[in-house]
C-alpha cells in the first residue's frame, strides 16, 4: 500500500504523521484491498485571526477511488471526523462489493438430482 501524507501551508510534523497513521489503521483493517492512500492536510486563512484546518483523503481501492474531506478549527478534530467519514464510506463500498446473490434452495435441489 502506498501512503502519501503532505501538507499545504503547514509542515507535517512526526506527531501529525503518527496521528494520521493510527487513525488510518482501522480503515485499512476493515478493507484489505487498498492500493494507495493520499492524505492532504492544509490551513486556509479566512480572516486575520480566523483559520480553518482542512484534511482530505483519497483512498485508492480496486475499481474505485474514495474521496473524503473535512474542515474544522482544530486539525486533530478535522482528522478524527475525516476518518469516521472514511470508515463509513469504506464499509459501504465493501458492502456493495460483496455478492448478495445466493442460490435458492429450489435450484440447489435440482442441481443435486
């Protein structure tokens, strides 16, 4: 799995990198077909004292890319909410990928005869 963590208008510290990795761990445990992950952390200056921290994730899985973004005043809170959203998206994608078509008992009996 390829993992890229980058920052836009901020430096990605080892503490931030470790925090993102620990939050990504349950997501990658739920779905093992992850090809790559791109995380972008950024700071947007809206007014002189007001700042908005933004976190984005693009998860490359087999057959699809899942993109999630979230913004908050605190970067750690933005990452927490982002990973919750990403976990729900991955679970939904995994559910859609599973085959829910079961053979009916009638057809199983006919096949055995």
